[in-house]
């Protein structure tokens, strides 16, 4: 059997959520995830060594059985849990099974990029003009129009990308990670323009 790890990861862009997954190389997986559209890198909060493959699925099922509302979306690995609560769940399993020595809380230091708090996305600095159409990544029928450097119009209301995505998703989000301009994620555009020198 392949040795691997159940991991708990956090990301400042995903408020009040953790990612619980499985990897044979957790650091490699962290780096893979950190290249996705989120503006911050993932941080490993804890690992739990297992002797089986994809043992995280059993933990996901346990969480679903305890409270199905904790999982953000079916077949996704994101849960509305604090890292401390997720760790406590793993710790209970480790204590019951006599494998507490396999559980490690990772003391990570935030990367240089994370130490600098990024300002809110400014459409002008991202070279996204007033009047531009932005599209919601999970439902292309949801479109908004840029009205100034920070606000958009949606359903005849002036609002923000985060307010819209929070309302759609039902939890606190980083709106620029859920909208695209000309096919590119807004937070990615900000990385290449507005936040480039931070």
C-alpha cells in the first residue's frame, strides 16, 4: 500500500473554510493548488500519515454524515470548518486509532507574497475598462458590467464582485476569483497588473 497523507490546508482568500485532501507529497500538492486562480498561496495546517490510498474520502464521508451542510459542494474538498476544528476531528481519529504519532500540525511561515496585504481589485489598474462585461465562472449566464474602478452593476444594482459571489455561493468569498474578463480570472489579471510589484 502507498503511504500518503490526509492534509488540512487553508487559504486567506477562502474565509472560514479548509481544504481537506490526500496526497503522497503534500508540499508538491500545495504548490499545484497555489497556481490556481486564488490570489494567495495555500498553507498546510496539518498532515495525518495514512497507509492507504485516498483515505481522505472516508473522512469526507464522516464529515458529511455528521453535518452535510459543512461541505461547500458535493465532490469538492472544501468544508466550512476552522482549521482548529478540522484538526480536532483528525486528532480524535488519531487518538481512537492509536496513531497520534502520525498526526502533525505544521508550523508554516506565510510566504513573502502573503505578508503583503493586497488592496482590493481596482479595475482601472487591472486595465479592465468601464463598461466591460465580467462573467461568473460557475454559471456563464451570470454577467455583470463594470461601472467604476471598484464596482459593477448586476440586476440593476451597483455592488461588488464579492457581494455577488457571496450571495450566489452562500458563504464569504473572494469575488475576483469567481469572475472572468475576456476568459481570464480577475484575480489572475490583478496578479499580473495591479499586484505585480507587491
